[in-house]
C-alpha cells in the first residue's frame, strides 16, 4: 500500500490550508492512505508518524510519500533513522520536492544529511525567535494568552478594561462579599448570558492580574511584574474576598455523602444530574436539576424540586417490579428446562466409539468426551446454585419491609447493580 505522510507544526498552519495542500499533492502522487500530524517535527509523540513506522515494519506499506524531507522530522538523526527503516523493510521512499534514488549511496547520504541539517537549523532558529519574542513580551510587560474576564488587550498586547465586561466583573466582586457563589452564577447566566461555575469564582479572584500585576512563567517558576495595568481589585478588597470565598472543609456528615441515586437520577428536560439540595427540617432533603441550581432558567427550565422520600419510594417500587419480573422469568426457565442437547450428543458419540473397538486412539477420544460431559455437568450445577442464590435475593426484594431496613449506601449498591433503561428515574417539569 502506498502511504502518504503530511505534517504541519501548528493548528494555525492547519487552518491556513497548508495541511490540505500537502494532502492534495500526496493524493495526486498516488497515495492510497494518508496519515497526518499537527505537531512539531521535533516531538517523538506524533501518533500518525508512529503508526506510519508500524505499518512499514508490519509489511503493510510498500511505499511512503512525503512532500518534503523535513515532514519526517526536524532533526538529522530522526530523518536518517526513518529513511534507514524504510530501506531495511524494503519500502520505497518518495520525496516529491527532492527525489531520492533509494540506493543508499554516499551521494544520497550527503544530500539527506544536508537537507536534514537545514531542517534542524530552521527548527532551532524558530525556537530562538520564539524565545527572543517571549523575552521581548516580558521586558515590555505585554500579556500572553486570553485576558481574564473583565479585561481586553490593546494594540500593544497590554491589559486594559473590557468595554462591556469591566462593570460586570466589578459587580461579581461586589456580590462575592455578601452573596453565595451559586446565586451569583445564576445572576450571571440570567442577566448577562455568561456561564461561570460557582467553583470558579475563587480561582478567578486569586488571579494576580485582577490586582494589576502580570505573571510570567520562566523555566517553570513564576515571575510577577507589579502594577502593569489598571487593577480590578485593590489589595484590601482582594484580602477581604480571600476570606469571604474561603473554601469550607466538609466533615463526614450526611450532607457530604453521595445520595443513593448519584449518577442514576437525571433531569427529564436537559439530562443533567439531579443534585441533592441542602438538608431541610427533620433531616429530609430534596432533589433539584443541577443545571438550574447553577445557572437558573438559562441553564434549564425545570425549576421544580422533589422530595427524596418520594424518589426513594418510586425507586423501591421499580426495584420490586423488576424483581417480580425476573423471578417469573427464572420460574419459567426452571419449569420448561429440557435435558441438555449437547450432552446427549456427546453421550451418543461415546456409544458409537465403543462399537469401533478398543484401540488407544478410540480410548483417548472416549476419555476426552467424558471430560467434556463432566465439565458441562459441573457448569450446570454451578448455574443451578447461582440461580438459587439469585432467587433468594429476588424473593427478599418482594418482602414489604426489606428496603426499609437498608441504608442509603446499601440501596445505592443495589441500584447500581440492577440499573437498566426501565429502572432509570427522571424528574420532569
């Protein structure tokens, strides 16, 4: 099989049709299958490149085609290693921009050496330019990446207040002084159409950019440049918010445990999980759509809550119905059980062999058939024992007070074991 290999170093290059142009040329050159990577040629983790080498070693590839030699890699050693692998396994290598004769001659080696060296030089030059560019950004207090909410970048890549989001960001900080993170998330979604999870507010205010500082990472360590732009928060406001948004350490109480339908109980409108709301009076709690709870009607229109006692009663009833159905199926199987047809066939074969005489081959064949019959009898015995145990458990389900004695953890384990499409609970508006 003729296999083409294309590669570009970045997503930007892939978006500018550079990758498509390579693929088009490879198709015109006769490639039957094309593998591609969007990754630097200096990296050894290229998945498609590894797959290409495996196809070569497995004998699937008869010819490898690239548009340029440096598509194979960006260093001399890797390119030489690839070409030697092709030659070792008898695979023809076609390079469209600079054809090679495949002879392995000194001249071909010299050509590959020079082209590979130029590719590595270009790669190292790019790394140098990137490093110099990053140093320039740091020296001039420019900002990398996407600005935090409330900020934008000017023409010099410095942070400035966002024309629309600055006031919203200020109000978020104001609300964090007195309101819950969940209520702020709902307000953001309903009033401004912005989804920000309650758990992200703490991380948001901890960003030094909100206090007017720019942070860079150099060789794995952080460098902070102070007072580089207009702050959203003063230092005093920041210290206050650190205290008011401090994460509370939960104890091992009923509130912190998984409810008995965690992962099995979903909203009938949006499909999100139904989360347990805070405990009400007398220790009872209710369920509510997690999306509505976080983002209000912008997340889900299902506003209703449902008492856990009602959900438990409905769940138990479905488990009882399921147990009754399965018990009836087991009874029907036991009542209509017929003798094992395959065992009968094995016994007939033994009887037939006995009539042929007593030579060693026949004796060994009979012994083998008897072993098969014993194995089937053992399997049948184990299966009967398992059915009896299952029947005991299912009959227990049918007792009115069985589920009343179970804890939430025990009921949850049963729900996980027996859950199937017919026993899935949904909460509808």
